[in-house]
C-alpha cells in the first residue's frame, strides 16, 4: 500500500510541478521599467486589436502585424527612448491587469483618464481629446423619436426602453449607466463595430461611441447618423505602473515633443481624426499641465467636425468579399489554428496523466491522500476555466511568480481538464470487476503491480469514448485562452472579422477549421473502439 501511495503522490507532484519546468520558467517583475526596457532594447506596450481602427488593427498587407494611430504613436515613443516598440495583444478590459502583472511596460489603447485609475496607476499627459458620439439609424422613425442625446431621457410612450450598445468597460458605458440608467438598457460589446452593425440591423436603437471610432467607421455604416453633438469629453492617456516616475517622465517628454513639432497632428490627420478639440493638447504641452485645460477641451469638443459622408480616412480596412477573403486571410487563420492544435496536444496528455493519478489516489490511497485529492477535483470542477487562467496569469505575479502566456494556457487547460478526467477514470476503474484485483493478488502480484498491469489497462479501454469527447471539447475551450493574451483561432477570427467586416466568410472558414480538427478525432475514436471491442455486445 505504501508503494502505491508513494507512486501516486510522486506522479501527481511531478505532473503538477513539471508544467512550469517543462513549458517555461517564470520571470520576476521589475521595479524599474525604464531601466528594464532600455536594457532589453524593447518598449512592450499593451493593446487590443479586436477594438479595430483607428486605434489598433491588422495591417491589410500582413494581418499578423498591426497598424493604427496608436501603433504609430507607440513607435514614436519608442524611438524617443531609443528602443524598439513591441505590441502585446490582450483583451481591452484586461489591459490594466496586464500592467499590474508586469506583462507590459505601458498601456496605450484608448484608455480614458479617470480618478479611480489614477489612484492605482500613473498616467501620462493626454495624447488625444475625445467626445462621446451617439449614433442612430438614418430612417424616418429614428429621426422622429431620437433627435438628440437628451431624447434618451424621455422615451416615447409607444416604445419600449431604448437599447444602446457600448464598449465594455469604456467611458461610454459609465456615461450611459449614470445618466440614462432608468430610461435605457445599456448593452455591452467587446468590439465597437458589432454595436454599430446591430444598430443598422435593428437590434439596438443607438450606440454611444468615442469620436475617433464614429468618424473612422462612418463610411462603413452608411445607414447610421450622428445624433446631436459629441458629449462627455475626456482624454486618452497612457498608463504605467505606480511609482515608475522615470518612465512616466520620459513618455511625457516624448508626447510633448510630438505635440510641439506637429508629429501627433500628422499621425491623426492621416487617420482622419484630427479635429478642433485637439488644439487643447498644445496648451497642455506648452505648460506641462493637464487639469487646467480640461475646460477648454469641454468647450471645443462640441465643435468637432461632422462625421464624413464618404471615405475620407486612411484606407486601412480592406473591403474584400467571397473567395478573396479565403485567399487573403485563410493562411493567417490556419496558423492560428496551429496554435489551437498545439495547445490541445500538449495540455490534454498532461490532463490525462494528472487525472488518472488523482483517480488512483482517490480509490486506492489512504484517507490523507483521498481527502485532498477529492477537494482538488471538486474545486477545479466547481470553478470556471477563465477564472483559473486569470489566477495563474494575473494574480500569481502579485506573489512574485510571473508565468508566460503560453505556459499559463497549458497549465490552465491541463489542470482544468484533469479534474474531469479524474472522474472519468475513477468511473472506469470502478467498473473493473473486483475479482480482477483478487486474481492478480493471488498470483503473487503486489497491489501496485495489479493496478498498473491489470486494472488500469482495462479501465482505459472502457473510458475511450468520454475521453475523446473531452479532447474535442478541449479544442474549443482553447478559445478561452485569449484572456491570457494568446491569439488562437477564435480570437483571430474576431480580430479579422472586426477589421474586414467580412463576418460571414470569416465565420465559415473558422467553422471549417474547427471541424477539420475535431472530426478526425471522432473517426479515430470509433476505429479504436472497434479494434478494442469497446461497447461491442457478443
């Protein structure tokens, strides 16, 4: 019995601990970001290309690279620091978590200045003055019932509560909930153009967007109209970790220089987003102060230029359709599918090893082994995969353990699925007749030998169908790994669909790729079942 226990515990410890050693060693957080990035020669800046233009979006000629006004701004900031810029993909509403976890040096992605954020992070001076533009359908009914932003306060008695789409975690969401929470239903979106599209097709009554988004995508949504003037002006700033004074000062110097020499204006004009409110930036740059110029920005944002009625901005959105989408973006999706396959092929065998070890320990180990293993299985099964990934990637760095994204994904998937595999193998082990163990012991085998040579092989045959089902499910659950900044197949689809608006074609290609990955497993499972006689009645 002690041999069995020792084997179980050694295997489990090796399986869990080996994940970090095999897949990548953690890095420690730095206390001085400026010295770190200059020593490494790279400025790592966080953003989310799923948000689309004009901020960050895939380059038309190379979808795996990014473009956008913030990409060009980051390049200018890095040049001032004499380092190279390196874009770090992450979900928009998780960017500050990336910063807190020391995954990036700076967050630069349309993040508004807010007091609550300034309490936790240091903010640069503003690099853009924005407003919030309400967009509605360009039809007679909408013009009659929604003639201004204030009309949201007085819903028509013949209409239900208006539905207004906003970007999750944005200033637009906060504004809608605080100003119109009683009269409107605020609907959250992870991307900007999704809400604009839903206004066009009638799912939403309106959407509230930052002025750069409203201007940039106006030509792509000809059935939308601007409702009133922009409201609730604010400032985009870059955030660094609290106390990074040297890096903050260097970034402020770079932004001031870009404002004074006209570099910032040249970038913004190329994307069609330079307007009168940006004149407030010059006052900020000349005096090095922020708060004193807020009032002038409030006044000028109401004078922002109207939305363009034709394509007047830098043509970075490729309007491709049909087979041209497959030809242009098919290989990019295929490479992202390769990452999905790699995640599944590495994590699932680890999940099986951990799960089988846990199942053996729960069935044949003493109480002080069974109890913690039972707690482990129930805890993992009772919490979502996203939360487990979040804990490993964002919270462990608070304890000094900074694990890379790919390693985090493998660990999260392996640990999560190991709990389910443990239950599957436990059922398989229990289905083996007790007489098998008795016969093995009577032949002189030890209990450990009987488990390894007699019980486990029979259990493995029995559990093949549910294990294969879990493997197929794992392929699809790799999409959750985008929360830890990996751009796997589903995330790549979302990014490309947002930037190209070829949603049907992108969705069809993505579905085909997932089917090509999962269906052969089903065929292989049936072949193995026939070979081993699983489920065959004689």
